[in-house]
């Protein structure tokens, strides 16, 4: 059989060339979007940035935070307000509180999350990258939980429920495993979301550890968060370029400080000789330049005048609008960036309302995060039988915890266990402590009315210590309300028996003097509150 070869027509050739040309031009347009500062969206979806673009944004945010003062200042100020005064975690139930304090005091967890430095670094990373991926390592025998974070750029995809994009199931991690000799091997691992207990599994290697994802800077229908400094990067760069240009102009002005005018060439030569120098390299200068404060003496027709820069049309203040764009992107007032003359709000006791709410909202976000993590820790302790109780699994959410009732230490009656986990932040603003104490006492005693039992003394004491800015509230509470004295009503009529042992109202000898005074003051206040509640 003879093969039939048909040559393409000229129209077909032109059509092919046209399609190829259009494809090239479209690619150029996409590149032009990137070069003009626009971001090309992936897969035709108009609600999600590509993973490559998010990685690029994260790299820019990291570099700008390390080098650009405006970005670094905005990120650091937020971390100072959120975690600068520390925080306290506790539980109403003593057994639950013991589990929480053991997790919080673990040296490994301190390095990653639970120390002051770690808290501020986590806030910084969340602001810069928009995502945190906590991974939990659980010892099933002891219930011990240790937490780490996976670098944001290693999580390449989030597999969600096919029928609910807001329900994450699996996290795909691509990373390099480095051996002792320095060789690296690419590896892909899937991590289960900590709230997913279904049977659907991806094809690939699955880690036994679970991941808790925290995101900010994105919308609800986005899988990943977006850096919160992304909107400020271009304006921070523009402000930097403006100041560099302004510095160049000032440097150009400083090149010539004086202007000499002469009518004759001989006068010009004389002025040049007076103002010049013959020094070259290491030779001795036989004609040094005039020092500061010298007097120029010349003939008639020769004048020396300074170049005036007061009327220059460009000033450093002209870039203020660029700085305001950075401040607006960060949600912070201009005064936070170094110029307190533009307002009087940059003080410890006053703050504009939107900025105050920004920091309070961020503390609320972290409160939810810590309560969720600590509840996970409690679940693992119950599953390991370290805490008596049972866990009721829930395929679509967080499991329920049931603990057996326990007798109340005051009344002896058997009551349901309180599973509340407290995460307390000091006030964002440094309010008047006297007003805060008076408000607490007013609430506890209802202005001296006879109603009693509205707020128990332990809660009042904790509120007072927090208002007074005590760093370690739990330590003071253990001294003021030791386990063997909880629930006992203090009395002033009975005198303690005379013994050689240390009286109970005095703090232990190893307590520092300042803390001892605080303990004594709180005990006296506890007595006063108890007396007021009995009246």
C-alpha cells in the first residue's frame, strides 16, 4: 500500500503560526502581570494564590523583616503588645491543672512554644508567613505530648473534604532529609489533621503524628493564609527608595558648599590657590586647604558666598505618605514608627481604639489556639489512663471528655468536674491599678451589700494578682491557697498556737522579699474580702 502524504495548505500553516504566536503573547502577558506587581492566580481559580507565589511572598517577608526597619518595627510592636507581658495557663480542676502545667513546663515544649521567647517568635512567624503548622508527637503509654512546627514552605498541599473545602483532612509535606554526612534525600509525607478521624487515606507514606493548622491573612475559602505584611512590602520598598534618593540629593548639595564669583581669570586662579591643596598620597601638604572658620581675603570683584539649601524643593518629610501606607497596612498609628510628634497616643495608658482592638483580637486568637492545644493534651492523658475518665470520639470534630464526679473540697458533695482551661493575658493597656482593684472589690462585694458568694475568693485573688501585673500568678496562688488550706475560711479571732515551727501566715523562707510582701498583702486582702462576704 502506498502512503499518502498531504502537504499542509498555506491557510493551515498560517493558522498554526498564529496559534503559536498567540500562545507566546499570552505567556508574555502573564509575565507582565508579575512584573507589574500583580499575582497570577492558579488553575483559573480566582480565590487561591499558587503555592509557588505564597513561597515567594514568604521569602520576601522574611528578608524585609530582617533588613527593612519599617516591616521589622510593625511586626515586633505587635509581638510586644500580644506577648510582651507574658501569659498564664491554668485549669479549675487540680488534676487537669497538673497535666497542663506538666506540658507547659516540658523543656522540649518550652523551646518550641511555651517560653517567653518562643511565644514572641511564634507571633512573629504567624504575622510574616500567615500560617503555623503545629505537629504533635504523642507517647501513647504516658500521654505525654510534645509540640513542634513544620516550616511553612514544606507544606505543599492541604487535602480537604471533597464536599466541604473548609474541612481539612491531610497535609502533604515535601522536604529534604539530611543524613549525618550531609547528603539530602527528597521525601514526601502525609500528616493527618488533628480533628480528622475518618478512614479516607491518600496514596503515599503516612506519618503517625497529627497537625494543627493556624492561618491568618487569608479568607475563609482559602486553604493557606497569606503574610500579613504582604500589603506593606511595596510601600516599604518605595519609602526606602525615596529616602535613598533624598540622601543622594543632600549628598549632591554637600559637594559644593561655597560659591566664588570673580570678574578676571587671575582672580579665579588666586581663589583656586587659596581654597585648594597640594597634598597627594603620602606627600607633605605645602598648601593645605582652609580649616573651618578661616577668612577669605580677595581683591575687588571677587566674592565668596555659601550655597543656600534652605529653599530646596525636596525634603525628607515629602515621603510621609509612603510611610502612612506602611502604617495603614500594618494597622498601626504613625507614632509607632518613631515620630511621636504627630500624636499623643503612643503612651502606656492610652491607645487609639482600633489599634487596641487589634491587639486584643490577636490575644483572643492565641487564647483559642492554646485552649485547643491544651484540650488535646488532656485527651491524650485520658486515653493513656493518666487521668481517670473516658474519651468519646467524634468523626466530625473534637472528641468529648467525661471525667468521673469528685467530691467538692468545701462542701464534700459529689459534683461534676470542671473541664475549663484558663488562658489569661494581662491587659493590653497599663490602666490605673487602683481603679482596677477598686472595680474588682466593688464587683465582689456589690458595693457593700449583703449578697455573698457571687465570686469566690480564689477567683478574686487571681483577678487582683493579674491586675497588679504579677508575673507568676500560679506560684502566688499556691502559696496563698495551699492544697491543704483550700476552702478554709480565714479567721481573725483565733490566734495561732505558739510553736517553734514557722507560722502558716508567713511565707516560706525561700520566697524573695518583694514576693513575700505581695503574698502578705494578698492574704490580708483575702481576709478583708472573706469578712465582707460574710457580712
